[in-house]
C-alpha cells in the first residue's frame, strides 16, 4: 500500500512539474489545449445526454418527473400541517403513579439445602 502511495505521489509531482514548464514555455498553447479538451468533454457529455434521453422515452420521463414533483410538494404540505397541529396537542404528560406491589411472605426459615438434590 505504501509503494502505491509513493508511485501515485511521484506521478502527481511529475505532472505538476510538466504543467509548470509547459505554462512557462508556451502559455497560449496550454490555454488552447485546455480549451479544446474542455470543448471535447462537453461535446461528449451532450451527445451522451441526448442518447440517454431518447432511449428512455422523453414523454414518459417528463410525466414521471412531474408526478414525483407534485408528490413531494404534497408531502411537504402534509408535514407542515401535521407539525402545526401537533404543537397544540403537545401537553405535558401526567406523572404516573407507582405500581403498588405487596410482598408475600413465605417460610423463610426452611430453606432447601442446595447441595443435596
């Protein structure tokens, strides 16, 4: 485990050194490269989102999302209404009386010899 940490930290250090030298030698090229990479990632993400929306059925998904939103709103309304009514119902509990227990006295002088059965 420690060897892997050293390898990962070494790769990270080399990446920082390389990025720094590229920034010093060619800052405009670095900016262009980062811009193109960001555009490529954004294009792939947009294509992926379009592809997944078509395969799942747009109308059904929109209807489900609308129903879920309405049920969440209904649940919020119920929760807030129940909290306000519980506030009035919240009264201090009456102190319960202790149970009245009696001790039944038996023949305590004649205890069994537990060693002999």
